């Protein structure tokens, strides 16, 4: 087996390829995504990166196949099988809606029309006892009718199956016998947790993308094998970490929200490497911005995510997306105020300055107009920016605002930054943190452009821009371990808990973890089990997930859990109570540890700084005197430990970092830019 | 410090401050939802909150329910009148639930904290939240009080914090007057913490921009809200239109329908909503405090003018609300006000009046209610009191642009969610027997009304069942030739000799007693014979419409075996019709 590590991250427009050799040397490539034949794009990526497949020891793949199927309604013809009397649980959902004043609200079209929802007589109680026996004959009839309807994939979700899955398993056996060609998703295999709609929705999304995911992965695996690939084939997962090819084919729902996961995984790794345990990450691309929190070196995991309005209740990295990207359109509302986004010019036509037919002013146009961007050095000069087009678009807005074009352009940036800052703050506060206790890690094509402004807005003292920020997501994918998550809802009061029963549940979760890691080929010394429990005050709805020291509880351990819960509640919600505490769900994350790649340090002073300064530009910002000069530097030529003061602009082919007057930057050990906000530190020789 | 009312602040700074205020209100919302102690707050979003200037003008809000839009405005004004600005100090948190001022029932307690920058009063935060119990006459909910004095403890602008110090006497008073003191005090803490969050954020904002710039921005934010509302209002046709509908009863006189009448006048300058002609004050607790009447008119106004922008006081400057004092739409002390369902229906009476003048803008009537079922009792396995509730979705009214949605929460409470079956059964001694859409409940029309929903509860232990339903005796109206939707109703103990078909009840249930809740469907829009037969077929295939209704109501013949259209028979039916 080879020693190269390769990550291939398929995005909407481009596929990023990163090849890392055994000493940590990196090669970054981009090829166009081939939506109709995605495996071809992957193979072309290998070609362009000039990597021989037999040399690859470890291949990690990020695919948007699942989410694209959801976005384009291109998934399987799915049926749902549920408990008699509950056909409409899926269509009803939680009956809520987001827009508050829309009297004509319509839900997005359903993935499963009502006529493909079937009922079988059966019923479990919440304690897992059989209330109504499973009706086999009825189940066989249902299975037979799936064929007639041309169903290719089925989601089975019975009430309380999290407490006792026997009836779902019985249904699976019948489906296997009657219509073996239909792919089957059982809700309890994805989550052993209560809330029937959320479980059904998760199972439906899994069923919806399963046939095409399987077919794609089989094809890709076959072609890679044919070309001599014999390494480990992994996929990035929504919940962090990676999953094996086999797991991905079995539970593809774990792929759906994995798009922005690579960057967050990379951030957690970088946090460890740099000794900065608390990071807020912003990943800003063309259409949107993803925010997440790394606390104590770990990415946060959330259990109630969704795709649009459809719940996906599997552990997913806690990533919040807002409509603020380089392509966000600036516009004037009916009251005459300037607004930015959430509509985006996207890749086509894109910002006006791209010269591809866009006429509306975007965030990127404003960044160009104020002087943040160099029209002749964007994407390393591959794309020339059309300053005149940006100015024309901005002049239209300026006229109706009765402001100068410069004021308008800087206004677009200020409003954009205020929106981003608001989102970052709300997310931090909601999770019980204050942004000033974090450093801001900025990546994506546009993250470093706004980071200093956003940090200043939030009182965040430090910004970090990793090397190669535009490719950081693909880079992060190289840092994964293999992860499986298991859970079991078991609502019970903690102080009177039956410890033996609790330990029996953990033992069963650990057994499932062992089986999964063994099947993945991990030896016992590469296993790691991370137990946690979701707890809440009795009567409260929202729960706190608390990591546990071990998965064998003791009576005295319960007291520790109570204290930890109280402290966690105090931090997250500002107060604790004397009320009884109850367990809601027990969780276990089973990790198969992979070897970590070596990240090379930037050799000290191996590059002269003399040539790094490439010029200066006048930048218009309202806080400064119009036309303040920002010194411009070439990032590739900045040596380790080099320090410089703002105002300055640091350019690299796919990204631009801006620092303002009062900010100071230092080039860190691995080439990261560490910016102290508002610092007046003198430049040192 | 310079007081300058004519401060002009550049439009970019105004918008930046506006974003910060909206973000601060959302932070208050997130803080409250995640800290709250009772399921009703978390699942039903039964709260309203916002940030105000020193004149009690609302700058930004993030209510849980649309019916709480502007819900604290009147209460805050009355609070300032009652206490006087000189008696409000930094660090205070003040409770108000006197319904005629707070504009809600006694259990919706408003907490407010002043925002001081140094010693200068800059504004207020206000958070109103449904408390579980304040010693009102019945546990859970009151459906038949005849005066305010049966509805629980009143806080007439009482300071729970004075200059940052907890008022322990008031806390004890609450503790000793509530059936569920831990939960109530837990929720109160959540509410106070939310107030403090808003307070801190606004102070940070003023620190950064300075008080004069802040004040200048506030004026422009409100003026901007007004400009948008006036622009949209000017695009609506002028005229005066009236409409009526009826609540089932007032909770006491069970056989007397209660009239709501709204007359809406639109001119280029303003919209006036006048509730003259509505019923007089009722004996039972459905009298609406005037602040809430103003709030629901604001909701309807917002829906037809600026549904797409955040709400602030400026939005509502072109709106005027009239309701004769002492009528059911303007409660005077000591009238009982506990059951606020009048407000839910009044919103739709306003849209019904508007339908005559704005048939392209407003929809037909929805299922018309929130169809809430609540259970309260002692759990046999824990010995503790349990209280669980679920509201249900209604069919939305169809409109000029399309069908009404099936079974979603009433337009007064969009953020509210139903209570999952698996959660209900885990927490309460209940067995849910089915949860299903109601075939043929959507009003036929060229655009079909949305269908309602049915849920069947079997009680496993003795408990009280409360149904909070006031629209079962009149049907959801159609528009432009569309037909009525099916009304909602409740059935107790079906198939037994004690079977009762009813609306609002407070009933003791024995083990094995069954309650079936039917939520209404929406009205149709346009002539059903003009509905595309393919759409009718799809409705039949999906079971929203029966074969019989397809034939009779829509003039569409569908083959029962193949579920395909019989076009010739359809043509014959439609010509005959």
C-alpha cells in the first residue's frame, strides 16, 4: 500500500484535490465538477494532481451527491411504512412554519407523496413492550404493493421503535423476501431516539439518496480498484470524522451535511496544533458563510439539524449557515435603506466585476471598489476583475442612497460584516459563550477579507488565517478518524437510576461500536469510545449533552454527573436549579484512530521578507481618512515569525487577508497568519 | 450630554445599528427558548419579546407567536404611566400581568427591564411569557371565570428586582400562590435572563456608537419602518368593507354565539380597523384587552402590507384601531379575560372584511382555531402532577395564487409546534390512537382549502381534559365562489352512551375514556368546477378528496379501480353543473 494521502472534495462548481506526501508536502489542484458523471471528475482530479493510484494509502472523499439529489429532487422513488393510524406523521411534520406573517405559506414539496405511505398494524409502548402484535399478512401485502408502485427505496419507521426495534426488523425480513430489489432503511438503525417525525424524516432522507449513493460509490470503487488503488477509501461525515465505504453505502444520510465538515475538522486539528482550544470558524465562499465553534479543541456536535425544513436527527457538526458570501447582492429596500443578501449572484452570472453578465453590485464588487482586492491579481491573476463594471453597479445604488460610490461600497462591507457578526454572536450566545473568549479562524475564499472587521465588531482579540485558506476544507479532510455514533433514548430520573440497567445500555452501545470498528478493520489498540449522556431538568424540553468519564457508571459517579450537569447548565443557560435531573438519551461515539499526517513547519527565515512587499493601495473606509494607504504583501514570501502592522493587505492566489490600522500580524510556525486585533504592537525586525 | 432630537445619522450606520438591534432581539429569543422551563414555551413558543426606546416605541422584536406581534407595546406604555419614569431605576425588573394593561391573560406575565446608559434611560426590554400557574381557579387553564378575581395573582407593575437586588418577598408570594412553583420560578428566571441579555447588548451598542447617534438611528429606523408600510399601503385599493363571524360561546352561556364584527377602511393615509358592532362584554372570560385587540389588528395589517420586513413601531403608524370600551373587543375591569380565543378569530374577521376589497391579497378562512388539547393530572407512576398540551394544524384558506396548505398552525401562531406522540406517551399517561389528515375537510374551489387533522387520545389514568376551541359552530368561509371548509369539533367518549360532540370543555376523564380532536379545514377559492381535473385526481390519489366529493363538488369523474380520470364523464358532469 502507498503512503500518499489524497482528499477529493467535490463541490458544486469545482472539485478540490489535495495530495499530501509522507513528509507533509502538499499539492493543491482544482478540476471542474462533472455533475452527470461525478466519478469522472474524481479520476480527472487524480490525473491532474499526477498521483499514481497504487501510491495512495489513504483516500478521503467529500461528496455532495446526496445534497444535490435533495436540491434537484433527483432521489429515489421512496415509500414509507409506518404504524397503523399514523400514516400522516410524515406529511404533518411539526406543523410549524418559519415566515411569521405569510398567510399563504406553502411547505416545500414532500419527498414522499401521501399515496406512497403505508400502514401496518403493530404497536410498541414507550417502554419497549409489545402493545399490538406485528401483522405479518398485512406487512406482506404492503411489500407486494411497493413493487406495483415502482418503489425503489423504502423507509420503515414504527412508533417507539427506538425502544424496541423487533417490528422494524420483522418488516425488513418480509421486504427482503418479497421485494429484495428494494433498498430498505430502518429508522432505529439511524437513531434510537424518540420523536417520530424527526426519526421518520431522517430515515426518508436516507432512503431517498441510498440507491444513487450506492451506485456511485460502487462505480467509483470499481474504477479506482481497476487503476490499482489498494488503500483505505473513506468518506467525510456530517457528524465529523469519516466513514468507510461500506458504512456510507449502508447509512448515506451521514453524508448529507458533510459539505462544510472538512473545514471544521481541520479547525479542530489546527486548534490542537496551535494550542488554541477555543475557535470560532467562519468559512465564507461565494454564496454563503458557515459558522461553527471549536470548544476545548473539539468541534461541537448537534443532534437536531435539518436540510431546509426537513429534520436530519443524526449527530452533525454544529454548523450554522447564513446567506452571506462574496456573491451576496446589495439592494435598496422599499424604505430606501441599503441591504446586503441573502440573495446571491452565485457562480453565474456572479458579481458584476467577474464580467460574466452580472449587473448587480455584490459584496465582492464592493471589496474591489474599496481597494481590498487587486483587479489584476485575483485567483493569482487567472481571472481579471472588471473594476469599471463593479463601479457602474455600485453607482446605481449610490445614486438612490445619495451617498458617494466609495461610501456605498464601504457601506456594503459594513452591513455585510454586521450581519456576519450578528450571526456569530447569536450562535455563540445560544451555546452559552461569549465571542471574546475565542479566536476567529477564517477560511474559504472570502473569510480572510472580513475576519478583522468581524472580530473588531465582536471584541474578538485574535484572528487566525490558516495556510491556503481557500483549500482549507479539503486539507481538513486529511485529518479525520473513522467515527460511528450510537444512541438510545431512555428517559429516567438520575438520582434513582437503576445503574445496572444504565450500564447494560452502555454495554450494548459499546458492543455495537466494537462490531462496527472490527468490521472497519481496526485493531483494538486503535479503538476509542467516547460516552456521553443527554440530561435535562425534569419538565424541561431541552437537554445538555455531557461527556462522561467512562461507560461504566457507579453510584458516586452519578454525583459527579449531577455536579457536571449543574455546571454545564449554569454555563449554557445562566443558572442551575435544585430540580430532579433526568437522563434522556445515552450516547456513544466509537472512534477508529488513524495515523495523523505530519504537518511541516515553515522553516524560520528561509524566505526573505524583502521581496514580500509588493506595493500599496488606497483603501476607502469610513473609519479612516478617505484613501488610506494599505501596504500590500505577497503571502508566499513572508517568512516565519515575520511581523507587520496594519493597515495592510496580504495577497495569495485564492484569498486576500485585510488588516486595519491598529492590527498586527505575525506569521506562525506553520505559516498561519495570527492577527492581533486593535493591537499597537511595533513591527519588530 | 447633548440632547439633539434632529440628529441625522448616515444611512449606513442606521442600518448597522438596526441589524444589531434585530440580532439582540433574536438573542433574547434564543436565550429564552433554551432556558425556559416548561414545554409550552419550548414547543408552543407562547411568548413575545422586544426592545423598546424610552418612549415605549418598539424597535425590534422576536416573538414566538405572531399573535404576540406588538404584544408588549401597550403594557409598557401603561407601566410607564403607572410607575412614572422617575421611579424606574437601573437594575430593576418589573412584572406586569394586569390584563387590561398587559394585553393578555393573567398567566402571560410581562417582565421588563429598563436600559440605562450611565444614568440616562435609553429604552426597555420586554418579555412576555406564559407561566404555568398563578393560583387561578382551575389548574391548567380557565374556561369559565366570571371576573378577574378568579384568574390568579395580579402583579400591577411589581419589581422582582430593585436596582439589581432580588425582591425575595415577591418571590415568596409567587412561590406560595402557584401550584407549580419550581417551574414558574424557573420560567421567570429564564425570562429575566432574556431581559438582561437584551439590556446588555443595547448598552454595548450605545457604548460603541454613542447615545446621540443611537437616538438618531432609532428615529430613522422607525421612520424607515413607516415609509415601507406607507408605500405598501398606497398600493392597496381604497374602500370600506365589513365582515362578521362568531365564537361558539363565552364559556358560561353555552348556547349564545358571540359576534365579532370588523369594519376595515383603507385610504391612502391609513387603515382603520373598527370593531363597533361586536358583542358587548360577556359574562365568561373571552373579553379581549384593548392592547391585544390592537396587536391582532397589527398582525393583520402587517400581513397585507409588510410581511417581509422585521416589525417596528413605525410599521404601524398608518394603522388605527377602534373598539368600543366595554365590548368584547375592549375589556374593562373586572371583566374576565382568561380565554383569549377572541383574538385568534378576530384576525380572520379582519381578513374576511379585506377579502371584499383585496381578493387577490388575502386568503379564504383557515380552519379558524388552534384546536388545543391539554391534559392535567397526577401521573400514576411518579405521583407527580403532569401537564401536557398540543395544538393542531388547520387547513389554510385557499387564495388567488393557489391551494391552502394542509394542517399547519393557525396564522396567529406560526412558530408553534405540535407535541410528538412518542413524547406525549413518555411523559403522560396517554395513549394516542391515531393522527391523521381529515379527508374532504378542505373547502372545494378552483384552489382547494387545506385539510385539517384528527388526533385521538385515550386516557390511561384519571385526568382533566381541556379543549381550547371556540370555532366549531360556524364554518370556515370560502372566497370568490369557493366553498366552505369543514369546521373543527371535539368528540368525547365516542361510541359510548356518554358520547358528546362539543367544542371547548373542561372535563374529568376516567381511565379508558377517549377524546377525539378534529381540527378544521380551510375555505376554497374560486369555482370548484374550474379546478384542473388533474389536480382533483392527484387529491383523490393522495386521499385529500374522496371519489364522491370529486364527483359532487368538483364535477370530476375518477375511476375507482384504476384511479384515472374519466374525461368524458367529467365533461358531462361539468356541463350539467
